[in-house]
């Protein structure tokens, strides 16, 4: 059985702060790529909405994703919300098989 798990986040910047948010999220991505069980991690800016960023991670197991979420660099998201840089965020996870059927393939 394949336990590969995807983490998906949509992060919307506060008005006029998208560039700054992108830089901060880029720092998170660089650190997350070194987390145990990380098969890949990327940051994409939405093509139609300049203030919307997509974070996508691929993990070898749900346990690896859970461990990633406990890392100090992931807590950066909460700090970015607290300081007003993020105005909206949604988080989701999916099994790799489900993600492929939804067109979310890595």
C-alpha cells in the first residue's frame, strides 16, 4: 500500500504584501525540503490572483507529514497570520492516489 501523502495550502496575502509573503514562504519551502520524509515541496504563485500562493508538499507517509507540521519553521505560518501578512489560509491533505484522480499530481 502506498502511504504517500500530499499537503496542500492556499495562502492569501494581506493587501499590498504579496511580494513580502512570497519571500517568507520561500524560506519555509527551503527548510521543509530538508524535513525527514519530504519527497518534494514547492511554492507557486497563482496565475490569476497575484495575492494567492500555493504550497504543495509530498511526504512518504502521514507520519512524515505530521512530523513536518511540528517543525519550528512550519510555525512561521502562525506568526505570519499574527503579524497581519496573511489574511486568509486554507490547509488540506490528500492521499497520493486521491490527489492523482483529482488532477493534483506531483
